[in-house]
C-alpha cells in the first residue's frame, strides 16, 4: 500500500521533493499543497530574466503543468494549510477539508518583510516574492518610469539592474552604510556601488524611509530627513521572515527556523522540513545554519526523498549562492564571518576579481565576480577545510590551482 505523503509548500523544495518521490512508482501517494495558483517554479528569475521580459512565466516552471497529473501527484493550488494535528496525522486546509498523512514535509519557505509606514498600502508599491509580483511590476515599469528601490540587498540590486536595462530611471535607498552589508565584505559592497552608479543607478546610503506619498497611487518616497523622491513605482526588498507558523502551532521544535537534524527530520519522526524555513546542522560549516538558497532547498528535498526510500545520508554541503546584476556574475560559497580575514585576488576595477575569506588560514568563503575558476576552486577548498597562504592567494601571477 502506498504511503500517504503531504508536502506543504509548492515552492522549489516542495516541487523537487514531489518529483523525486514520484520516481519511486507507487510507493508514495503524493499531495502537494501550494498557496499560489502556479505550479512549482524557480524564484531567481523573478528579479532577473522574468522582470526584464527576457522569458515568460512558463519558462520558470520546474516542470510543465501537465507533469504532475502524469506522475500521479495531486496539486492543491490556491490552497493554504491551516493546521497540523500530529496525533491524528491530519492536515487541515483553507477550503475546510482535512487530509490524512503517513509522512509530512514542511516546505513553507519564507514570508516577505513588509513596511508599515504611512502610505504603505498605496498602489504602485511592489514586493518581489512570486510570479504575480514580477508581472505586476513589468506592467508598470515602462521605459522612462521613475523607480525607487528600497533595500540594497541582492533582490533590490538585481531589480535595479533589470529595470535600468529596461530603460527606467532607478534610485536605490539603503539604510545601512553600504549595499549587501549583511552578507559580503566591504570591498565587494564598494565595487557594486560603483558598478551600479557607472551604469546609471543612483544609490543613497545611510538613508531611512519615513513615508510614501500619493493619492491612491504612489508618487513619491519621503526619506528620514524629509526629502521627497518623486517616483512612478516602488520596489521594496528588505528581506524575509521564515514561515514557521504551522510548525510552531503544531508544537514542533523551532528557533530561527524549523529545527531539523542532518536527515531533515523535525522533532516529530513523521514530519520533515526542507528549504528556507529550516535551521539545520552543517558539518562543513561547523554549526546550524538557516539558508535562503535554491541549492539548499534542492539538496534538502533530495535528502528527504532518499531518507524516505531507505537510501538516507546526512546532509552536509558547502552553501553556495549567485547573483546576476548587469553583466556581472557574482558566485558565492561558504558562510564566512565578519571577523574573517579578507583577501582580494585581482583588481575590482577590471570587473573580474574575487574575495577569499580566511580564518586561521582556512578558507571559509569566496565571492567571485566574473571569475568562475576562483569560485570553483574556493568552493572546493571550503569543503576540504583547506589552509592556504594569503600572499600566494593574492598574487594573480600564480594560477589559482597552484596556490
């Protein structure tokens, strides 16, 4: 008899898990529950190719729409899971129905942080989390439109790059003293500030936002100093909050995410979790981490699928990320700390260089801009716990493979 599997969350992790389990024939009776009306899709293109109009929404789908029916996966889209009854092993849905499960996977992802300042409900203020958000921005972001982007993190800068290329006049407002400050060292921040400005983006640092102005529709942003910045639309990218409400209500162990072990199992043996919503141990990094990353979502989903099919292995991967802004490809690996030493390899003004992060000589992270070879080598070193000579690493006359 097939085991009844419910996957809550039809994002990247949920979609990959459903696909992986469907390969086991009739071993699993799979139901995939998603709040959006779209089948599982990739989110990275939302602030890049889809926003620029280079692709249409169907190109973001993990699988064609008819894949799920062909594989016997029941898609319950436009539906929200409202409660988990662990004793009865049931999930309650927003349409009033209840579904029984033998195994349950929480792939709930994260929710957007939203501004609550005056005027935050005006039309023309956008966030980027789903396909519908991106399509709404595309409809308004015509050439010549004035766009204010609030937040100088990856999403904000990717959107700024995409809309600048689309012919919009873009201004980025960041409350910290540099862009991407929470995740990269200062040399990389300063490089990206310079690169964006050189390509026509206005960047304002150390600037908070006090309110939005407009009658029904946004017409300006008022910063903390009282300066009014006229605009036709606003994009807010100020981060996310892990979606752990269901887990908390069900009494599962949580912290900054749903706590799972190295096999992605929660404090309830029948319930697993994958993706942005989890706090999981990482033997390579040396402590538990919470990652907002496609790589983590995919790898944890595969970890669960393998575990449920009796092929389990502990999940321990080097975290990696990427960001495309204009013609600059940023590839990142590892989880460096602010106190790590930073070695710059190459010349930033050449728009092809890397930052390596070292702790007692051991490589803990790499940020590579248009230098794929450095990224590949750095990611390998992180996994190996490699100790390198900083002077040789900084010397570009020495090939990276010989450092």
